[in-house]
C-alpha cells in the first residue's frame, strides 16, 4: 500500500469522525467493510462525498460506479486514481 493511499484513507476516516461527531464509530469500521452495512445512511454518505470534494479538490462524476462508494478502501482507491 502506497503512502498516498494510506494518507487518503486516514483523511477519509478524519472526515467520517467529523460527520459522526467522534471516533467511536470510525474506530470500529475496517477499511474494507461496506459503509452501508456499517450504518452510514445515504444522507451521511452524501455529506461524506461533499466533504471529500472539498478535502481532495475534485468533483464526483455523475456516472461514478456504485462500487466506488462502497467502503473506505474503494473511496480511497478512487481518489488515488484521480491523482495519478
């Protein structure tokens, strides 16, 4: 795993901490678990996506594949791919 990938995952976790007002939730979720199964609502996911746009300086494509939005791993992979 590259340093960039680790940094992006960490930043996504920080954004989730901000959204959930604490790290109790984030500390129990692995990078590969489905965010939906972990209890992230669709409203919270949209908030995360907007926060990611601000944090990483990009805009989501309208046709982004649903698999990209599945987990911290998949979200980080998308951001890292944009940077390459």
